[in-house]
C-alpha cells in the first residue's frame, strides 16, 4: 500500500475507475485521418491560409461548432458530446459520443463528413484512410501549437516516437464495463486479441514514398516509442483488478505537471508512485495530476472509465465500421469472451508478445509455433459475427466486409 498524501491517495485513484462502472453498453469511436494535399499527397500543415487551423475555423462557422483552445491557439472543435481534435502532426480525429449501435456511429460520421467534405474540396485536401503518411515524414511535419505535444516530443525516447506523433493515424474503440471484474476481463481479452486485430487492419506499408517492407509501419512506430509507457499495461495476467492497472501507471516515469497554467517539466526523473509518496520540488499530487499522467500512458489497451482499444491502423472503404462491430460482438457477450479465451489458450503470454513484435512486418502472414495470425483472425471474426447474429443484432453486417477482405488477402497471397 502507498503512503497517503492529503491531496491524493491511492483510494482516490481507485475510485476514479470505480466510477466508470455502468450498466449501459455503448460503443465509443475515435477516427483519425491524415490530411494530405489532393495532388501531391504531402501532409497539410496546421499553419497557413490553406492550413488545418483555417479549415477548422471555417467549418466551425458553417456548422456551429465551438473552439477547443490551448491558450489562444485553436486545437479542435466541439459540439455537444462530439469533438474534432488534432493529433501532433495535424491528423484530424473525430471522436463521437458513444452510441448503442455501429449504425448510429456510421450515421454521425457520414453526417459530419457531408459538410466537412465540401470544405476539403475548397482547400484541396483529402482525408487519407491510412495508418501512416505516405509521402511526408516527421522531419517536414510541424507540430501543432499544443503545449502537451511539445513536451511529449521532447521526452519520448523511442527511435520512432516522432513518427508515431507526427505521421500516424489510427482508429480507437471505447467499450463500457459494468464492474471491476467485467472491466478487467474485457481488458485482458482485448489485449490477447490485439496482435491479431492489428494484423487484420494493417494499412501503412508506404512511407516516404516507398514500400517500407512492413505491413503496418504505424504498429512498428508504437513498438519504438517508449517501452516504459507502451505495450501491454498488465503483462497479460489473468484475474486482474483495478489496482494492477493503477500500479502499472504509477510505475511509469512522469513527463510534466501543470500548476496555474504553468508547466513543470519533470522529464522522467521520478515515477508517479514516487510523486505520490514524496511529492516533487515542493509540489504535492492531486487527482488532476494523475489524470494527466494516465493520459500520457500509452498501452495498446488503456483503462479509463471505459476500455480504450487503440491498436488499429486507420482504414476506410467501410472496413472502419467493422472494428467497433467486432468488439461489440466479443466484449459485450460473456460466451464470446470465453470463446476467445478458448481459442487462444494454447498461446502463452510470451507467444502473444512475439506475435505483437512480428505482426508489423508480416501482418496476417505471421506464424508463431505453427499458429497462423490469419487463422486466428478469421476465428475472431466468426466469433464476433455469430455473437451479434445470434441476437439478431443488425450490426453483424459490418463484420462481413472484413471477412471478405481477409479472404481476398488469402487468395492474393496464395
């Protein structure tokens, strides 16, 4: 147990996650895309008269969105519970209020796109459904003027951390949980599924105008961002509790804290556990410090007041909607969770880790101990589809395009 400070103690952190327990079973969806010049496919800058900042300003005026500001800088837009925000390299992320069905999510995406696309034509911009910028590299992509990103860029020490921040785009899904046991069962299941989901959605082979030899350069970038805050947060252990995840967050080095709008740069000198126990340079921790630190912790599957699943390249053509459909089919059905456990029971934690490290290069062609990522991916799809279909859930239709996509990949490789 950790020494309790007056402003923050372990139990306060624990309650933060306990408050996430809810009976609703909605689906969150975060959809990042790379803005590129329609003719050159170079990444469009935040800056300039035809830049992303001016695009956001004009869209806000047309469709009545409010600005999200960092100081005086526009870093995104909000409208009720939906947001359009910017990643470090001007990647545009649409984050939707959680919905009951994938169809509802799709409707909201298409409604926003219908207005947004008119402006994109005016600005000569295309929003690219790809996991990595195909032409521009981080050396010629400027960070947007958000303070957090500057400090992240200065701190993250992996050899591809700049690639991750400025070049990549992904799709994330949010899943609700009803209890601590439910949350950790879903967290574990999403973790063991993650290499195979990454393989299915590998969509970032072209970078800097050349074929990199990797099916998912985005996944490779995350492997080389910061091993102290990325990967599997709970090391794929069974029978987990909230405190197992909290301990992993506390053990990671801190980047900075904020006091009176001023940033105190810590630069990894202490972990949050040490901050909780001893403070730092006269500063004592509060719950906002923990929230910030937890948001700068980047495991493949992140525990918030929901389960945030983060390990897919951006993809389009309707395949983007198969991602939330798969997780809905698996994680909102106890029998389906058990089926995934049975499917992967022959794989040890080290086997799953090995898949994770090999999938960026070979995606569905990856094999470990004679076990094929493609075969496992197809079984995951079948489990998810049957789970939804058995409940007459129309969202099962969104899984069919990925089933066909995987078949086409198999045929082309054969």
